[in-house]
C-alpha cells in the first residue's frame, strides 16, 4: 500500500513538472513570436518612412525646377 502511494505521488509530481515545462515552452514560443512580429512591424514601418522621405525629396526637386 505504501509503495502504491509513493508511486502515485511520483506520477503526480512527474505530470506537474511536465505540465509546467510545457507551459513555459509555450510562453517562450509566444514571446519569440511577439518579438519577431514587432521586429518585422518596425522594419516595414522604416521602409514606409524611407519611401515617404524619398517621395517628398523627389517632389521638392520637381518643384524647384
């Protein structure tokens, strides 16, 4: 009877550790996905700003002719 209780306790602890590890892996994946999305949003915003500046410079050059 004591052995069964010990085995059950070990199984419960093992399942708890596995669940916590799975949750932390999911959290890490979510954080990486958020960081990746933020990086690409910033990169695309930078491209848009460069494009806007280029168009503005072109327009200024055209108006100065």
